[in-house]
């Protein structure tokens, strides 16, 4: 230990008058250290006003902590990480501190993932999708997310799977298109996708990534329709998508699981 450290400790801990003057006491030194720690200025990450602003964004605007943190940073406002927001939400939920009581139920506004059935546990007997291509065949430019027109498609189911929303998301811009479906049959989904793509210029759509759901069994027909309109949708990929659950999670905040 450096001698200067010892000298500073003795200088600030040895009383100069009264009982015990000129003598070092470890217990008294510890008490003084605790008092200094209580009185010193502490960095407050979340002020009451900031907590209220976060609460309003999460509950009223349905923003996630990640979106809130990134947007405020982009706009040059106060910088607060999403980890800090999650810690505060967790603290408000589990503590009874007076300052956190108005925000105790804010955790209910966050998106919660549910346990899903693992693939391969149950044999699928509904038939196979013909002419599907594996995601490994997808060009590298799609993974780079530097061009627009590479879409991902998925369904967001309503209550009891009686209705659904068709969700198409551009991987680069994250622009999301939503269409209401009365069911999840392959015929209806195929017709709705063809109708949606017909609204775009022929140079927009490059590829569409589906999953292995039987509702996308009409991918060949979609490709043929696109080719007839000179769309560059010459390859359709059936695989699990990286960004679909994120976008559907955001949409779910506005469309709760009830008859859509």
C-alpha cells in the first residue's frame, strides 16, 4: 500500500480534540466513511421527470425500452440505455418505494415472449411444401441489409386462430405492411400477398422470405405472378426469419390477442 494512502486515512480519521484525540480507531474511521458516503453527491440516472417521460412513452405510445433509448439518442435528448430502463421497471415491480409506486404496473406494458413448441417434437402430417428453397441459398446481399425490396412475410394470429394479420416487412427499412385475413388458408394468403405486391413498382420487390408454414404453400404462384409483372422476385425462401418476431411483437402491442 502506498504511504500517501495511509497518510490520508490517518489525517481524515484521527480526531484532533476531545475523547480519543491523536489516536486512530478503526470503528470510528468506518463510521466517518459511511457518513461521507451518504453526504456525497451521487449520479442520478433516472430523475422523477425522466421516469414520468419513460412511463408515458411505454404506456401511451407503446414504445419499447430499446426504441425509446435509440430515438432519444438520435434526437439529441437525454441519453439513457435500455438496460437502465429495464432495471428501473424491474425495481418498480418488486419494490414498495414511494417514488416507484405510480409505476409499479409498468412491466405489464412490455412485450413478453411465451414458451413455444420446439420444432421436431411432433411429426407434421399436413403434407409438404413443394419447390421450397433453403435459406442457405439466399444471396449474401440480403444478409447485409443494404438494399430495399427484400421482404419477409409472416402471420400474426388472432384469438383461437380464427383470424389473422398478414405482415410483410422490408428487411432494410423495416417498413411494415399489414393486411387483415379471415383465416390462414394457403389460398387466401396467396391471393392477399399477390394483391399487396401488385401495388408496387416492378423494380421494388427483389425477394420474399417465408417460413415453413403451410399457409405459404402458394409461393410458386406468387413468384409466377411477380415474374409476369417483371418483378425481380425470382427466388422465394422458406425458412425462419430473423426480424419477424420483433415486428410482430411491436404490432401486438396495438392489436391484442382477441378476434382481429
